[in-house]
C-alpha cells in the first residue's frame, strides 16, 4: 500500500523536480548541445543574445579593471565574478525595469549590466558608504555581504507587490554557500506558502570561499532544496548564455503570471580567487581552474553567434572597444580621492533621528567647528 500511494503522488509533484542534467543549448565549444537537452525552453532571440554578448564583454573588462584597482589600493576589496558572466548578465536581462534585483557582494557586474553608475556600484567596495546608488530609483537592493540575509527581503518585496496588484517580480542571487544559511530556507518556505513572485538564482561556483560543495550538502543538487518547500526548481549550465537566458526568462515570466516562486541552480565557476585577500591555491589546483576556463561563457556565445552569421569581426571589435572605453572611464573616476561629510554618519539611520542621535550629531558639529 505505501508503494502505491507514493506512485500515485509522484505525478502531482513531478513539476517541482529539476532536470536530471543541467539544461544546455551549447556544448563547451559553442556548438549545439547533443540531443534535445533544452527541452521546453526556447532559444532566446538573436537581438537578446547580441545584447548579452556586448554586456558580457563589457562586464568582463570592468571586472578586470576593478580587480586591478583593488591591487592599486583604490578599492578596499573586490570579489571577482569572472567566469560567471552568463549568470550575472542573464539575470538582469531577464528582468523588466519595474522588477527588483537583490544582489550579493559578488554581483557588481550585474549592477553594471543593469545600467547603474560604476562608481556608485563600487562605493560599497571602496569603503566609502553602505550603498552608493538609490535602491528605489534603480529597483536594485544594496549589495548583500552577509550570506542570504537578503533572500527574505526579496520575498517580502515580491509578496508586497502582489498584494498591491503589481506585476513586479523579485530576483535574488545567492551563492552556493548561501544555501547553507537559515535565511535561504526561510525565504523559500515563505515564498512557497504565500505564492510570492520571486526567482532564486543560485550561482553554484563550487566553493563557499574555500569550502567545496561536497562539504556543504549531501543533496542530489542545490536545486533539489526547493522541492521540499514546494518550490519549482531547475538546473542549468551556468556557463551557457543561451540556457541561462532561456531558463531565467521563463522563470521570471512564470512568477509574473502567478506561477509562484522558482529556484534556478546555475552550475558555474569562479575563475579568480574569492577576493584579493584569498589564496585559492590552498584549496584548488591549477588544472581545475584551466579546465573551467575552456568552458568560457563569452567564447561559447561568440562561437555560436558566428556560426549563424549573427556576429562579425567588426561586432567583436566594437564590443571590445566599448569595454576598453568603459574601463578607462572607471579608472579615471576611481583615481579621484573620495570625499565624505562626517555628518553622514547620522544619515539614513532612522527616518526620524532619535534624541540620542541628535545629541551626538551636535557633539560632532561642535568638534568640527573647533
């Protein structure tokens, strides 16, 4: 009897399960993936893929420039997202301007892809301010350093939007390490119970700083973590730009249409160290890094577009020139010394300053006057 009950229940729950293998459109060299691996997902339009290519090339050049600025002391820290361009750019291109993005500290490239001023985006990592851009104006939450604490916030925003009758979707990016935090699980549970229009993008890059995935979970995949909460889940090749755009676009539009939350696990890799303070040679070997470099998302997309005569040498040169020009402007602006007003210490603490804060602000003003 128990076996029959389980068999009868399986079809009703099957829609929650991720694919047995990560969704792929492209093989590692940019050619067609074998078989019908992508199933029900449609190939993104050529226009969208061209936008993704340009944004990924620019994003990588920005990432390299930010890494260099850290070595020069212009930034306090910078967590590179090199190798994860398909997820960073795929996330922002799947959203509308009215949707919300909830990024982590590693997702500065996604902010750039969303059109946020690069100096404002780097303000947090420069150590000048908690957030350099206006979250309300950009529909982009401050970059989150504590792991997964922004996930419940994303669910709350999405749920509130639905209560107001808006068609807003929230997309929250989490690293594989973030899935080990309680906030992540609380967010999944809340999103499922209240049917919130939120997409969880887990960028599984193999390591939570130096801890490999095998020491974080014994689950079949990180995508399977959604099933227990009643959240539809999917696995995708995170270095395949076509697959990332196709799966994330479907997830966002499904959530917008009332389909509830979706969890997407992107299998990708962090090519650079965790930050400039990390010695990655202590926990991974050179051959592993080189093997992942050969699955480069930009090279795969470029090969695919060239094979269809949808990208020319001139197009490639123009994208690279735009990236160089962008990096040059960032370099020049970040070379200027940051200036701050000490009175800003008391700004944005409370909507209405407390008597204690007003008193302390007065002490500071008197000290500065002397």
